[in-house]
């Protein structure tokens, strides 16, 4: 798999590559492979990250550290997704409009630096779930090597372990808009209180590997893996008291446990119920 990925990327290197770099497991694998190729034969390469209100600033700092470790030039752009109506109102197709505007900036950056290709870390699994942003990538001719080679998340993590990458077991970090119901108006205050609440949970319960705090107006719905239910219930008074300090009136534990894209599933069920 590594050889296939190297061969694929090597065809692009002579004309320059801008890697959309989040510092997550997918883009870090691409960065590592590209860094290795660059050491063998130099070529124009930049890693580019985007700082927005819809992410945790710690992710950008981690991306900086990883790029520095691999000796790849790294730039950070800024972008206000809440200026886009579909994002601000958390429409179901928000990801399309957000990703279109974001990657247009990446494309402009690539042109300004004489780099022909913009690539990203979309993987094969992303093509099987609800991802409106994929349409924007196709429209802008963004190259997704992992997806095109049929490499899925499990394989990416396995190869990352083999290469000793620090992100091999890093949990996914989707944008903060996924914490809110569709058609909810988003603002900086709401987004920050969820960030702060999730940060408190991480500090208080470092053993929680994956979780989400989903928001339904003044109710916070905590999704954790079922193996942590007993721990959460044992600390329910502490959790309730502290999360209410972030402005929530009601705190609930979701008995279905953590699952990615749960608002997509809820929306799908509601749509089916109306037919």
C-alpha cells in the first residue's frame, strides 16, 4: 500500500503540491509520504492549514508541530465560515458551501506559489457516507489520493502505525457545526461554549477516547462509547454541575453511545417518518 501511494504521489511531485493539512490521521500520512519523497528528490511542496471558528485551535498547533517534525513548509490561512449563510444557519448542505469556499482559498494559495496540485486526505470510507463537501472537491479538481486508491481509515491507521506516526490512533475531529441540529443558527458564543465543555470533559476524563457533546437548544446530549457508561453515571453529579456552568439547562447521556454523524442519522429518521 505504501508503494502504491508513493508511486501515485510521485507522478504529481514535479509540478508542485499544496497539501490541505489538518494534522489528522489521513493528511499526516500523506505528509509523511510526501516528506519521504522530497528527501529522495526535491520538489515544490507546501502544507496549508485553515484556522476557523469551527475547529479547536489546538488542532492547528498540533499540525504546526507535525509539519515542523517532517521538515515541510507550513502556512496557516484564516477563514470565517459563519459569513456563509448555509453554514451560519447550519443547513444540511453546509459542508458543500464551506468546503467550496475553503478550498477555493487553497487553490488560490497554490497558484500564488506556483503549485499545480491541491491534494487532501479524503479516504475511501468518506465516499460511503453523507459528505456534501465531496461535490465541492470534485468541482475544484482537488486530488484525493487515498480515496482514489481505495485506501480506507483502517488501512491508514495500520500504515501510520508501521511508519511510527504520532497520529496513528488520533480520534477524528470533525467541525464544531456537527454538534448542533440542522437549521440551528450558529454563532461564536455557542461554538465556544461547546468547545469549552468538551475541553473540560477531556481534562476530567482523559480515558474517553471518542465522544461528542451534541446540542439541542438548552439540552446537551453526551455521546460516549458504551464501555464508559458506568464511569459517566458514577460521576453524573459532577458532570451535570460543571456542564450547566457552560449554559446548558439539561444534561443527558445518549444510551445509543458515540457514533459519528448522529445528527445525519436523526435527520434521516425524521425525513422517513414524514413520508
